[in-house]
């Protein structure tokens, strides 16, 4: 599993069966939470492929993300970030990416029975994050560290900002800065104390 440890409070986890990364298990979510760290859920499937984005793929990704969030015990009201992991230009953002996030909203509502249980976040370029937050298609924005991507320098309304790898750590990771409320969560142990 690729974990990006955000020092000291945040663990990132891809949660898609078709992802390039393994899914987070309920046991792993409990272990991280019991260590006093919070999690941020990221749905990352074919997010690096421009042609993947459509209303239908957003809808079905949201259904699967909701199912995975429930499986690990993610509490309602927390966020699920959906990745747009390529340098989307304005026609992509206003077209298929916009439609994808409209599908995400519809899919999360359908999975919950009416009102969405999870808040929507986006991981991507400054241009993607800015458009989706201003359009109210994302409540949270996670700015990618791809500094050459559109809008990186001008986007300041991020909740999480990715930066480079820490040379002090020997495993694959990214450093990130979080501010304000950013949709993190902890899961409770399957056992309660008596």
C-alpha cells in the first residue's frame, strides 16, 4: 500500500479496486486511527487518463467510493477526495471533469439513499481545484505538487497542499500541509472498552 504520511496527523489512502494503489482495509484504518492519526480518503482510479472523465465514470466511482468508505468505517460527514491527476486544460475542466464531478455528486446521493453522507473533495491542479470549488462541485481542494500544471501559482484556496518528498524518510511518501477543516476522519475500534 502506498501511504503518504503527513507529519504528524494525516495518512493518505487510495481506495479504488482499479487504482494503481491497493485499497485501504478496515484493519489498517483502525490501526492508523488508534495511533492517534487521522485519515483522508482519496479515490484514485484512472485519474491520470483524460479520456476516463465523464458523468458515468464519476457516478460509478462515487458508488464504489461510498461502498469502500463504509467498509472501512469512515464516518458520515467526512470527505472523499476524487483525483484529477493530469494537467487538465480549460476545455477538459469545463467539460469532462465538470461532468465527472456532477456524476460524483449524483452517485454519492444514490449510494446513500438521498442526501450525500460524504463531502466531496478534489485532488488536482490549481485550475481544477479553483473551478470545482467555485462551482461548488467540491468542498475541499488538495493542490497537487505538480508546479508546472495550470493554476498552481494562483490557487490559494486549498485545504491540503502537496509538496515534495522528505529526504528523512526511507519509504515512498509525499509531504502535505493541511489547514482548516479538510475532511479528515478517524475510525473507531471494532471493540469498545467496558
